[in-house]
C-alpha cells in the first residue's frame, strides 16, 4: 500500500511540473532556414510564389507522391490557395495573404488532418552583392495550450531538415 501512495505522489508531482513548467514556456514558436540562390531576387521570388509549381520543390509534396493537390485562383496572387490531401501529409492548405514583390511572401498555413493547427509561413528575398539572392523560409505561430508549448520545443528538430531540403529543392528548381 505504501508503494502505491509513493507512486501516486510521484505521478502527481510529474503532472504538476508538466503544467507549471509549461505555463512558463514561450507563447510563440518559429523555425527559419536560409539558402543562397544564384539568380536575381525577381526570378527567385516569381518561382517561389507560383503555387502551380509548388509540388516541384516542396518537400512534403515530394514525400507523398499520391497526395492530391489543387490550386484555387491563379496561384500567384493574394487569395490564391494550394490545398492537399494525402496519406503521408494529411489534409491542409496554404493561402497567399500578403505580397511585397521581390522581397516577401506571407502565407497562412492551415492543417486540418491529422490535427488542426494554423501558422504563418513566409519567404524573404534579399539580394546579395554578387547578384544572387538569399532566400529565408520561416514558419511561426502562437502556442494556444500547454501541450502546444511543449510540442513547439521540438519543431526545429522536427521540421528544420524538411525546410533545408525544401530550400535545396527550390534552389535547384530556380537555377535550372
């Protein structure tokens, strides 16, 4: 009986620590990666922006070749949407929210399945002295619960490599 009380006490302490520490974890999260593309910012921007070419370089679309995707709108202007549904990548969409030509693309990222979540993803284009373009891709959002705060601690290790792969794919696509 004493062992059960001790185990119950340990479990209560662990649960309490989970919530107490979780309360103090960051309210926001961010993952960011960059690459230099050997093309002017105008070309890198146009090729990145076009949802009609998104599946050619996006790492998640390449991960699930059987996923179905659709483009709503012209694929290059505010309000255009790229939606997907697949076994490996789940269901979701990306909508172009704001454009600053040759400088920035802001998109709303909505996951529907296997879990619901919303985030912002952006691309930043910075000309370099040698005529190339530094492209930065970031993913950010707000943690809405203690559980999402804990999860966000692993986002960089969970998706950072995918962002690096996506940027390498984008570089190859833009430079060809």
